[in-house]
C-alpha cells in the first residue's frame, strides 16, 4: 500500500500539521505501508487558469509547466492520499486549495447524474485513491472543523472515493509547545495508532474516532487557561512592538 501526504501548511516541517502527519505516517509505515510526505510550500504550483485546456483533449494535460505534473503522478500512484492543512478562515489553507484546484486534469468534463439525482463529473477511469483529511486549528474547540467535515463529504462524492479517516485537532499551537510535550506525545501515539488502523483495517473504528475528538489536555480549566494564554501572548507581543 502506498500512502502520500500532501501537507498544505505554509510552515512545512515547523507546523503543528506536520506533527500530526508525521505521526500518522509513522503508524502507517509500521503497519507495512510505503509512505511519502510532500510539503506543498516547497513546490512551485501556479494558480489554475480556468482555461479548461486539460479537459479539451483526452490526454488531460495542463498548459502550466510547474511541479503539478509530478505531483499528479504521485497522487495517481497512491492507494491513499492524505490532505493535511491548518485551518484558515474555517477552511483549508491556500497552498492546499491551489493543489486541489490543479487536480482538475484527473476529472472528466462530461456530465452524469449520481445516485442522489445531482449532476456530477465522472472520472477519467483508472484507480482513484482513498482520502484522509488531517487538520488542526488555533481555536481550542472541535466545533471549528464544521466546514472541513462537510468538505470531505463533497470531495468524496466529486472524486468517486471515500474518506477513510478524518483527524482534527483543536488547540493546534500546543502541538509545537515544549511545555505540552508529554500530552503531545500521548496524542501522537494515538495518531500513530490511527495510521496503523487505516492500513490494517481500511478505516478508523468508531472507538478511535471518538478518542481523536477528545481534548488534547483533558482538564475542566484548560479552555479558559488556553484562551488567557493566547491573549497574553498577543498582548506581550504588541507591547514589545510599541
């Protein structure tokens, strides 16, 4: 099994997103998968021109000459693709959005009707990878991932596939906070287990999904402590900058 993660964080290896993806891929590799971690911030990916030239011929080639041709090859060769992103304005990062937009050549321009009676594009045929979504956000509550939870449903429909795992983490700044190292390592162990489970069972169990939704630091005072700490950080920063 081949798993390729496309990390859309602008901070690449320094990000909380990477902390999560790295643990997931470790678990998947331990279960026997071949894994690859691609940092989109390190790639040259131009914005889609909306010219539809990739749909104008059966070959499906984009007119832009950048790193996307290689990345589409990696995407198409994968059995499972991980979309990883920090939460920006309730949605995926701009790096990941541009990458997904440029996957247009993998689709077919014709119309068909799905089982729900809604118009959709077919695929060009061949293998379609299954998907995983991994994300973290600065806000502490899990409720902030509502848009991503809906997006995964629409993407699964549009790409004729399924999301075998969704892993979301509120309070993302704690993932790279040395003071929270013990709690983060416990969380990473859970994400490693999720990576193993996706390889061995094909999807996350209900028990694993529920555990992944639990607070990073299970304390009744954590939310207030976290909010106050974030506010203090910005107050101190503003004070230093006058």
